[in-house]
């Protein structure tokens, strides 16, 4: 396999290095990605099978310009239409897709653009996901913020005017357990109107606990729906268990969460198939839980610390734009988030077409908001970043620029009930 | 002609155009009040749940009555909590109940709406429930203490007009409360048509928000609603079927 992701730290012990190399080179020593680990809740759901079979049947090369034209003319975008819109045959139709997507976005969201910011509270991780800056073998500064440090960070962010926060951790139950995250939610409720989570997948009772602590939205990225590829990228840790991750959103809804977000990380595998799987996953779950608020994200791989070679260009901006237009046409009611992984120019353009939510004032590091927001050199220790961002605009700048474009920035449209 | 007043709960209105909250913007509120003559403006409590600069409440012009809605509520319990919070935020006693268990079509849940109406009416709210036009549910809403009944014309935001026309007509004929058509009205002509049927007021938002000229469209809605209202009050002229009346009356054979 492509080994551009593998990086050895000099600090690893010979035993750790040996284990790491074995995981990388010897598939037989890796655990079965389809086997649940002890403690992982298994729920009855056929959504996985339905998504996987749809993806297995999908051959993007069979679609023609005629299919794409028909898809654009239909009142409702069917799954077949959606497949056509993702196919190479749709490439020349980007402008038409954008025009239609814009109409749908306006129909459902008017001219609003929602703003939020992520807050990383810990970057410890027990997984070895080869493309991620937080992976357990990567030599980075690790940090877990204390309750006081979290509150200090929240105060700085809240002072900027932000009202919606997304709390993130690395995937370490040991270092950042559910109760620790629960305490962070309670603090977040004090400073923000809306609290979302992007943490490791949990059981439904744990989601219920975090909901009671104040969180209402859960984001879990499946990274790739291609299990064979997934297996080669997520070599160790809980995250390796693909089906447990897949059912995370459903467990979150069972636990009482109001909304769930889905995504593939584009660039890991065939992006057309991953886009199809992501949207179907969201669509089928909404059908099963009609009250659920559905949101899609669209991250592309970003460079990480210690690995300059991760600069995938497989999914260019035109492809990404097309995926987002297709998402909008297939799921006109879904929120679509575009993160600061993308450039300011891309985000400014896409919020006029299909995206409805953007982050602002972003740091993917740990404990560095005071220095980033207020320019103060923080004496406190800081933890390294998960990935490099591209759009570093502050909330104030984003807000003003969105307004200047004739769009309406929205800081909150939510109530915890 | 006698002054034509719309009475909802304790308040009287001269305007029969109500601004919905779907696609809220300051420009829209301004146009609805100035050009559309709106005296009642919907505001989503969840949207008003914001700090400082965006707070919608600060922008509502004087003399306009706020109609907070419970959008985001998935059942009666949540709607009640949101309504109470709206009152705490200073939105007044009017409340529009919106309960949706569906994030895709945003169709109202009549059963839960009846439950919430009862609780809130008992607490002294002026309750205006958004509903799917069903006569039985409308009667239950009357029994629960609603101040008006707000049936949808077609799916919210769709601008598709009076898809439920026949069922709204039944509500107009049978329910002794103001019937306000809410959701789906896309053109002034559709608003006019609803008013001609005897509907008491029209709520619209998307039709204005997505038009090329918001102010002009607000004024067009005002005109359309007024025209329909006047036609209703005047009594519509007869409509000839099949080109003309039978020249020989059917009852001509009767001898006394």
C-alpha cells in the first residue's frame, strides 16, 4: 500500500517501533476491523448493509451526460440521480448543478450562514490512524486541559461573540473519559447556547449522559466507507472497529441527541463512493429517525505535523464543490458544514451555493486560544495541532465578510430543551 | 363600510398579513411592516435566544405585536418549555405553536399540538397553533382554548399555494375562530384566493424573502390580501357553469 503516511519518531522505544512496523507491514497481526471489542454496544440496524450494498453496486463510469441532465431536471433527486451527479459525466455540468443547489439552499435556509468554533480539550489518542496528527505513534506535545483551563479557553472564545461550540478530544477513553467530557459539556452550557461533540464513538447510555450534561449534537466521521481501505489506515485502537463507528450516530440519537453529523475524509479512498455512502448513511438514518437534524461535512485530508508528504490533490476544489452541490440536491434539508481546512476563497464561494455552516476563529491545537485570540503569550503549556488549517479568519472578520456578501451570519438558532 | 377588524385573543388588528419567521432578516421585517402593513410578526424563540447584536427583539418596530413560535419543539413538552422561555425573554403572551417530528418536510404534529395548546391556553397564553388542516384536530384545538387555527396551505417554504384548499375551506366553514393560512403561500394571487374563501389572515415569509424585490412583494401581498378580503365581504358573484343557466327551470312543474 501507499506508505506516504508512515513516519517514525526517534523517541519511540525499539519495542514500540517494532510493534508499529509490524502493524504497518503485517496485516495478520492487526485485529479484525469488523469485530466488536468488549464493552462496545451492538444495536439492531440494517442501515450499514443498505449503505454498503448501494456502494458496492455503484459504478460511476456507467453514467452519461443524459443521466446527469435528467437528474438536473427531476423534481426530486433520487439515489440514481445522486449517483449520476457524482459521476465523471457530471463534471461539465458543475455550473448548472451549482445554480440548482443554490436554489435549494435558499429554499430551505434563506440566506443564512451559521457560525461555530471547535475547541480541542485533549489530544491524547489510543488509535493508530496513519494520516492523523494525533495518532498514538506521532511525536507531538500531548495535553489534556483541566476544568479550569477549559473554562479559561471558553471565556476567551465566548468573549469573541461565539455562541456555538464543538468540543473535540483525541480518541482516548483512558485520558479523556466520558465523565471528563461531561464536565466540559456542563462548562460549555454556561458560556455557549449550543454544544456539539466530536469525540470517540460511545454507547447510547454514554451519549444520554452527555446529552444530560448539555450536548445535543454529535459528529462522527467515518473517514472512509471502504472497509478494505479503512483497515489499512486505522491500524490499531478502538477506531479500528468499523461497524461500531458506523452506528455511532444512531446510538447518539437513541441517547437523546437532537442532531448528528456525518462525513468521509475525502482523499483516503474513492471519493465518489465515499460521498455516496455518507449521504445515504445520513438519509437512511433520517428516515428511521425523522426528527433527527442531519448535517454533512466534507473534509479533505490536510497536512499534519511531522509529515509533509500528505498533500493529496485527488479531490480538487471543483470535485469538492460538485460533491457539495450533489449533497444539497440529494438532501436539500441537511446542514452542510465547511471547515477551516478549506481556503477563505473556497468557503466564501461555497456558502453562496450549498454550505450553510462555517467555523471561525479556529485552532486545532490545545489550550492556545488566549494567544491566538488576544495575542498574549500564554505561559501555559500548549498541545500540538491535529492538522493545519487553511482559513484562520476570526469570528469578527468572518461575520463582517459574510454580511458584506449579502448573506446573514447566524450565531445561534437553537434552544436546549 | 364598517371597520374591518381581525380579533385574535385580546388584540385587534387592522392588517391581515402576518410575517412568518422562516427566513428571517431585518430587511424582511422592515419591508413587512412598512410595505406590507404587518402588525403581527413571528419570531422563533430559538432564534431570539442569542446574545446582544443579533437579538431580533431589539429590531421589532413599535406598535407591532410579536408572535414567538416554538420551532425546534419535537413534542408538546418541548413546545411548552419554549413558549415559557419566550415569555421570559419578553416576547409577550402570544405564542404560535409549531411542533415537528420531521426534519425533512417540517410537517406539524396535530396531536402534540392539541396537547400543548391546552397547557399553554390554561397558562394564559394567546395560543395560535400551526396545524395540518384536519377538521377533527381543529375542533380539538378550539376545545383546548386556541385563539386561532393556522392550517398549512402546502409544505412550508414550498411556495406551492393552496394545495390543501378544500380542507381549509371546511375549517373556514366549521370553525368559529380566525383561520389563518400559514405556510406554502407563494404568490399574492394565492393569498387573494385564500382570502376570497373566507380565511381571516395570511402568514407568509419565504414568498417575500426569496422574491427579487422584498419591499415590492410585501406591498403586493398587502394588496392581494386586501383584494381577497374585500371580495369575500362583498360576496363573490355567481360563476356560470357549462356556458349558461337552464332556460326551463327544473322546478317549473310545481303548481302552487
